[in-house]
C-alpha cells in the first residue's frame, strides 16, 4: 500500500481475499460523503480540497471510474455533509460558506 501519491489524493481500494488492491484514485480530493445523491443508482463522492467543493459520480454503475459533475472554486462552497436531512428521499448538501 505504499504508493506514490500525495496526502490529498483520494484512493479507492477493493478488499478481496484478505488483501487491498488499489483500483482508482482522484487527485486533490478529501472525501466528505459517499452515496447516491441524485438517485441515479450510481455512487457519488462529495469531496473538498482547500476551500473548493467537488462532486464526482460513477461513469457507469458497477465500475470504479468517476467523473467530475460539479466543481466550485469560488471558495464559498466548502462541503461538510451529504444526507437526506428532511426525509424527502432527496440528498441535501450542507456546506460552510463565507
């Protein structure tokens, strides 16, 4: 597991036969929440780096390739949590902002 990566890289590992295998990574991302935020059956990752917020989504269900679908570099969208807070089956995203 000693790979060349910075502390800000988000690495995705698969656990199989008592071993971890790195299968993908996202550069300059610190994960906050993982889930299906928009109910499209694909996994979404809410992350930040410095004071920038990001949402990545699987390119296809069942694979480990992610594409960026939201990026805010205004430094006014610093994600803290993604969860269905009010029980309406829609994910709300809680952020810190200036």
